[in-house]
C-alpha cells in the first residue's frame, strides 16, 4: 500500500489512511469527482475532489516524469507498478489503423492494489492434480471474485511442487496478455509464480501459447480469460502437443459456459477434463468432469 500512497497528494494520502478501511483493493480517481476507495465488501466516498491538474501530476509521478516512456502501457489502458499493483487509465483515445496510439486529457485513474494470497488454492488444487500431472482445467467465475488471484497460487504450487503429497513440480508456461498474472515490472515478475515458471507477457494469448510450447517445452500452459476462436485453436494445439492446460473464463455457472459457442466447443471436443466454478461466496466447486460428462454437486 505504501507504494501506492507515494504517488498521491499528501492530503489525499491522509484521508485514505484516516478512513480506517481494511484491505483496500481499489482507489478510483476521477476528474472533478470525489475519490472512492473500496475493498471486497464496501466502498467509501472521500471528501476530496480531484482536479485535472492533480490527475496529471499523479500520472507523471507514476511514469517517473516521462510519459513518453510509458506511452505503450498507457495506450494499453493500464500501467504496472513495482509490487504488482496496476493503474487503469482512461482519457480521450486517438486511434490510427484500429489501434490506440495515445490517450490525451487523462480523466480517470484506477489504482488496483495487488495482493498475492498464499495457499488460497488449497481446495482447488486437489481438483486439478492428476497423479504427477494435471487435468486440463477451466476455472469459471463472474468478474471480480478473485479467479486470477486463485490462478496465481495454483501456478505457484504446480511449479514448486507439493512435497506433502509427493507432487513434483512441473515446468509451467504462462501467457500473461495483460500482465495481471505475473505483474511483470521492468522485466521482473512481481508475483511468486514458482521456480519452474516461464512468463511471456504483452502478447495475444493464442500467439503466446504457441511460442511457449515451441520454445520453452512446458508441461503445463496457463492463460487467463480465454474466449475467442484463436484461443481455442491454440489450446487444441497445446493439448495435441501433449501439453496440459489451466485456463479461466467469465461465467456464473456451467450453463453459461455451454451457451458460449467458443467455450462449448472446447468441452464438446474433449479438450477440457474438468470445469471448476468460483461462486459469489468465493467457494470452489467441481461442476464438470469429462469422464462422466455430467454435472456433479
């Protein structure tokens, strides 16, 4: 949290500290509007209105007074900070040839405070392990419930191994398209993804999966929030190459996944062995097994 507060004006910093809110997950800053802080159960509206000049000063601090050096990240809509924290950025987008080339008149910043919760996957991992390999697994959850946090701990355990159950670590290849899994900062992963993990970031998932398989020979490939035809083709390529996979997708239940023609194809064609659901209470459930092709309670 100290890394985040160092970018903010002293008055705002003190208001956040005096709010006494525990486990802050987001600090939302919007031009000409009050700052809002929130955790996983509530939010607080602070008595502090942000000016456009202050928003720009905060952004300049984040970018070490060199907006040009961070232009690529700004155009992607977020900046990764030391410690794995991320700052979402919005403004007036300038588009050329279908791509954002710059953002001007920055009007909103969303600080998302990173926390790696060690051992949060203790239950989920037992559904995923298959001897000293893994089941091809799809983890499904509505947005904002922590599936990426869960995924990070799963990767760490599979990569390091679990001596208590004689599970030897496996080489993992992580495709981190938006930098949310590894939170790489200046080439160094800010999250502990284990000792046998290779990460490729800032690359489309489908391309990244194929590159990792060809260059790093992973036993397990991992990607967050799959959902298009190219992702499916890459997953099929991985499985047919003898590589197991763990993937996530948005959804509130198994029926939603089956209604998604892209994800449905993965299940029907046998490329997914198990589907795990993270519910609104952040409990994990096994809702599908390929062997039985039925829902399980």
